[in-house]
């Protein structure tokens, strides 16, 4: 661990430490015991890589320039020299923006502890150099390229670089020690001004062309027998000319690398070829902002209603759960046909409903996908509030519905709701994509290629193909959910991105289409809804009729099966006709009235119970007809009385079979009461709420402040190595649990010390003097003055809290 870096962190103010851990929350998970521990964690490969992944192209180029122009044990680079090095790579047309952009960038790098030191001596933080294998596409330093060459070979290369006869070097390997000094002399020779230029002038055009191909990266290549013995006198091919002069070095039996010193000369002193301090501008199509908002609001309304329609259907006919945990392809096709949507859109609807906790599996084995108890609370809320739940769940979800239909690494199909649809970076890419849309000029719908170019600038270390695929999914899904309209980020979509979340629902409400509470009944047994129906009417009409077509006006068709479905749900003929008369702008057509009364007249004449099951009917002639029907043979019916028939099959099987034969039975309980089949009868407990994706929201400010206090307190003890304070005398504090929690919360907010009673592993009560830092997950993190260390305390073991006198 770099002591200088730890001391630099120690000298930061509390405000700057809070800014650091806010920008890099992984540094306080868990909270380090002291600042030396924070420095070790910040310099770790994982934490450093994650921090570099967040940098845009210009910021990453600045830190790469610092890595290239500094060495581990050498002094840091002055700010003026860094500016001069960066300026050589900036096009003349953008030079006027360089000073402001560079100052802002260096400050941001220091705030993230990726660069430390003052303007007189800037250095990359420990760990940055370790994860930067080829900064700016340059190869390793000459000292690393030639590190494993034999001393005799290094001596020959030094002679070749100096242009002296072989064997005339004044210092031999024996004079300088075992190999290491010779390597550094060779590296120093290549770094001398004008040396590489002179060596390049001595090689032929083919050799120079080979170097030019490596100059801007990748700086490595494959070469058979790369460690061959070759000198200036024996070099035959262009590659051998380069190997003999140290312009190219063997890093393996079949690999060579271009030393960094040679690469910089070939680049003309520039670290980067073309470095722009500004992000590429967004280009696209101009749209009317009000029209875009209205279009997005219409999509938001339709998506919300489609989720409701899905849940209502799965309440009655829930699909099964595959052994792999997903949804079968045939069930997806059926759902897509029901919702009148393409399969990819149906997959999106299902995934968003699942992420929002509205549908879940009733069990891994022989389970079903059914609505949860949370759906009943969700569906009675206002449309704008329901949409906000769905859109927020989609935005922070790590699942990628767009992958449905593709195959995994083992060529297995990825189904809807499959566990393997999760991608940890999905939420971050989704959020960044929408923020790019938010940065566009008002009314501009950025082209997909323009969005990809902007994200390539903002996330240069991300894998391009994977990122571009997620961006394409995000743009397509955002339009479907109504987050965007005509490619423009909607006003309520913009509110969704604010931190903390803004009033997206309030912004959406005035833009939603006004629902209607009436339909037009027609003589052909159809009902035309002239607009979006109110939630209650739409749900009732979907129960009593089948949706025939969707569009500006939805057409519903009444049929015997749909009327029976409404009767099964507990309605009577009078109830159905009353609802139709109430919500129809025209009189109820006679054919529809006849249909309702005829189905209701036959409905329930046959009643089915359990014998396993029995069938009873007041009309013995009807039972005679059933008994004589050969299609009823699988039921194995047995006449018990003129009006009662028993079956060995279950009650549900008897009801379904008789309905298939054209009868209209109803189920009854053991007391003889009619069993009402509710459309929402099947429910699953809501699964635990999904946590926001890492990076989508930063850590809570109170948690950050508490973590910094704990680190400072632990660092004070660590540096001073003070002895633990003695346990206070007197009775161990005892207080009610609610008072204990409240007192600890107050101490965390005020940064005060407290005296607690604590039960150890053996159940013995002990006294502790603490400086509480944070409280979460049933544990208290605090600096324990009686032990001189940061510890976690189980809240249920704290007997009470008292003030420290």
C-alpha cells in the first residue's frame, strides 16, 4: 500500500471524503476500520476497475496520459506539463475548450481518488497503473519488454542502440549486477532524445511500415521464434532489423511488443491520436414537443392497461412454471395473441409486471404464474400512479426482456421469466441511455447511432457490442412504455430520472386520455368502446364479452361462453342487463337480451358436488340425457336417485366435461350453496421487492456521513494506538427496545458517544462506550472505545442505552 497515497487521503476534509465515498460507494461496503484500510481498498484492482469504468473518454485519456508520463518511483507530473501533453492530442478547433475541461477533469479525478497530489506533482493512484495494461494503446515500457532477456543479449542491444561496435560497452553485466541494471540502461538509452529517431532512420521502409501498424495499438503481435538470436550483422528480414535494434522486443516464444518509448516517438510525441474534450453532439429528427408528450402518454396508458389485462387473464388461466423457472413458448404465444401484441412486446409486458411484483410463481415445482396480492392494491390506484410503478421497476431492473428467444452459452433457449435473463449492467446502461436522451435539445429525437456514439464517449471501457445491444433494447422498450414518444424523452419520463424521483405521475396525469364510461351496443352482439374505458367498466366488460379488435375503438363480442363466465363470477341475468343498460348509449338490442336470459335460464340447472363428485338436477329428464350420452362415459356416472348422479371424478373435471358437452352446470359446496368463481381467486404472495440496481442511485447521505465519522474515529485510534478506555462503573444500561433504537439514531445524527449494555456470545452483560456510525439490517456499526476498534453489534443483544457522563 502506498503510504504517500494514504497520507493524502488522511489530509482530505470530511466534505471531500464524503464526496469520495458517494462517487465510489463500494469503498464503504463494508466500512473500513481506518484510512489506511480505505487506501488499500481504493487501490484494489476491483475497486479501481469499477471507478475507471465510470469515466468518459476524455477523463480516461487524461489519466492514461498521466500513467504514460510518470513512473512509480519518480516524482509526479506538474499540471502544466500534463496540459501540454494533452494539448498535443487535441484538434486545433477544440483547443479553446481545453483549459476549462482539463481543470474540471483533474478535479473530478482527485475527488474520485484516482489521481492524487498537488498541481506541482500529480500522480495516478496506486492500482491505476496495475489495471492499465496498455494505456492509450501503448505497449509496456522497455524495461518490462526486455526484463527477461539474458544479460548478454541486453548488452548487445545497448551497443546497437548506441551505435557502437559489438562488445565495446564499457560496463558489463558483471559490473552492474544480475541483469536488472542492464535492463534499465537499455531503457534509458531508448528514452534519450533523438536515439529512436536515429534508429528508425537506419531501418528499411518495410520495417518502418511494420512499426506503424503497431504504433496506435494494439502494440503486440505474433511472431514465430520471437526469441531468435539476431544482431545488426546477421539481421536479414525487416522484423529482424527491428529486433536487432531494440525497436521491437520478444515477450514470449511467439509474441513481440512495441516498447512504449518507441511508440511515443512514432506517434510524434502524442499520447492519443485525436482527443476531444467535448462529447459528440446528438443528431436526429426534430419533433413537436407537445405531440411527443401526448404520444408518450397514450403509450403509457395502453401499456398500463395491457399489464392489467395480462394479470386478469392469468387470474383465471394461469400458465405453468417450467422446470427451468421460465414461461413456456406456447404460453408466450397464447399471451401475445390474447393481448394482440408481437411476442417481444408481450415478453416486455410480462417481465415488467414480474419486476413490479404484480405476478409471481406460486411454487418451483408444478407451480403457476399468477398475480400477487400486490396486484389487487395496484389495480385500484390511478392510472398515472400505476404507470410510475411499472416504469420505475423497468428502469431499475437488471433483467433484459429483449434477450427472450436468444440462446445462452450452452445453446439453451432463453424463455420469458427465465432466471438467466438477468444482466448486472442492464440498469446502468438503461439509465445512461435515458440521460443521453435527456441531454438532447428540446424536441430532438436522437438517432440510435448518435446515442451509441455518445455512450461510447461516456463509457469507453464498456464492451461495445454488448452495450450497443442493451442500448437498442432500451430505446425500443422506452417507446413501448411511454417513457419516450416519437423518440423524444417525455416530460414525465424526465421526471422519472430525477434524483430523488420527481413527480412523474403528477406530470403524466393531465396528458392521459380521459376514460369513458359508456359503450355502443349493436344488434350483432358487439359493443364498441369509443375510447379507453374506466378501469371498473373495462374489467367487467372483459369478463362478460371477448375482445374482438383493438385500436382507436375497442370492439367486444358477447357470446354464450362469455355470458356464462360472468354468471360463474356471481352475476345474475338482471345484473348483466342492468349494467348494459346503465353503460350503453343505445337500448340493449333484443338479440343480446335474448342471449343473456337464455344462458341464465340454463345456467345452474345442473349442480355438481363431491362424491368424489355428484350431479343433481330437479329435472330427471336432463339426467337421463346425460346418462345416455356416450361422451359422458369417462365420468363413470352412477345414478343414485332420479335427480342425483355420482361420479368418481373430481368436481372440477365433471364441471369441465359437462360444459364441453354443451350443458351449463355450476359447482356447489357441501352445504348446497353455489360456488362463485371469482376472476381474481388465484393469488400468490408478493415476492420481496426488487432492490434498485447499483449505480442507479447513490448511497444515502446519512450513511455516507456516518461511514466517514466511523473511518475518522477508527483512524484516530489506529494512528495513536491509544489504549482502550475502561468499561464504566455501575449498572449495565437497560431500556425498552424502541427507546434504544431512537437513542442510537439520535447519536448517529449528532455524532455523539453513548454508553450501552451488550450481551456477549456467552450471554454475559458488558458495558461499552461507542461512537455509532450507522444502523442497518439489524446491526449497528460503531467505533468501540472500550476495545479501540470498529465493530458491528447485533441490535437484539443491546440491553439499553445511556448518556456518557
